[in-house]
C-alpha cells in the first residue's frame, strides 16, 4: 500500500508515541521491581535480627519464604534469588541511588526510574570495593550497558585497568576531561579470536580489530568514533600511514593508534611522537584539542617508558594488549607489577 506524505507522517507519529510509551513503561516497571526487591531484602534482614540468637535462623526464613512465595505467586522466588535480595539491601542501604532519571506520567506526577536492570544490579553488588561499585553503576547507567557488556567489563577489570593508567599520568591541558581517564593498560581483546602470539603480524591484528569494531569501541570506552584505518599523512617529501584513527567527542581530539605485536621499543615511541606532531600540524582542526597517541604493544618495558618521551609527554601512551581474557589473579598481578614500577619511578624522581 502506497502512502501519501501526510499518511506516512501520521502513522510514524503514532508509532513513535507507542514506542516511547513502551520504553517509559518498562523503565517504570523495572524501577518498581528493583525497589520491591530492596524492600524484601530489608524485611528479611529485619526478620533475621529478631531471631539473632538462633543458629541458622536466616536459612530457615529464606527457605520458608521461598516455598510460600513460590506456591502463592509462581516462579522467581527461589532461595538463591531471595538471598540476592537480602544482599542487595545489605550492600546498598539506600535504594534511592538507583533512581537516576525523572519522567512525567499522564497525571503530570514526577516518577523516579532507573536504567539498571536487576541482572546488572546483581553483578555490581558482588564487587567488594565501594568505589568500584559506584563506577560501574554510573557507567552502566550512563552508557546503557547490557548485562553481557557489564559482566564482560567486570571480568576484564575495566575499572582497575583505567585506574592504573590514571595513577601514571597527570594532565591539566583540558578543562573538563583528562586523557588518562580514557586510557587502559592493558587493553583486553579476547573477542578477536586470534592466536595469542601475533609477533610480526600487525596486519592480522588490525584486520581482526576492524572486523570486531563495535566490540573494540566498547573496549576503548566513552566517546570514541572510528575515522579511518591506514590513514595517509603526507609531507612535501614523504607519505606515512597511521594504523587506526579515532575521534573522541568528549576529549574533542583525534586519537591515533599504532599496533605493535612485539615488545615496545624506543623506535616505536619515536614513531608515535612523530605521528602525533604531524597529525596536529596537518589534520587537527582549529577547535580540536591536541592529538593523543596510543601504542598498543604485546609487551612493555617500564624502563623504556621511564627514560623516553612517554614520561613527560601527556599526549602519548603505551599500553599492552591481551587477546585472551586474563584470570582474576593474572589481572591483579599485572596491575600490581605496574603500580610497583610507578612507585619506584616516583621514588627515583624524589
């Protein structure tokens, strides 16, 4: 059936109204369920406290409540889920922190709703560090992370990898954002499905990153958009090719990435320093901030970092990449080694 412009606009308007209503209804229902689960957890804890002298009283309460609710209301009230509700209240004594948006309903009454699903909350509340929990609440809400993305970021140590880089750099050239807040070390790219040892095979790594660009952008973090691969920068006498070029709209600058499947060398650092200087001279716009350069390398020697321009130039970064998801112990060790090197560097400077 062919539609006139008037009919098409009318139908589209009705569709948009229904889509918006469904979205608001989902958020409202999600908020009510999250708040209800918190209240259930609160009541379980309060009931436990009345029988605090009785061994196993908490187990008795949860078991009995699970059976009663399952008989009365059906699925969704297993003992495991009730324990989750109890933990939810204990970890987050104030449920209001999950009410992050406001919407007007049909009666012009302001309601508080949350973007965080119950699945996401369960993932976050198992994190021990309160600061890390707050980070994931903020990012999962602001970036609309799915539970799959959130789980992957928690397992890969997303927050701790960012934090280790922030401790290594200070920057005052931008008013609002610090480039170090956007750089991780290491970068985790387990989604590439490539061999762990790619020595001398930068083209394979580059091709895999482009083929998985959406996932790579999620790993890079907030504000990144892809510009070009193998971008040519030309001078009067020579042509140079930058592996990957991105633009970060939050930092308001280009981000150039050079891929090295070997150990970081002085030559790699010098090359990136040249790329950044050339990019600023030939590609940077009047309203752009200074270009950021990231060398993604298989291995990194902190001694080379310490005695190279990386130490002073706050626009240059060198980060390792990993093509397999590290275990919790491996990730902790990587970050601990990096932090020890940073402490030694500061002591030497003092």
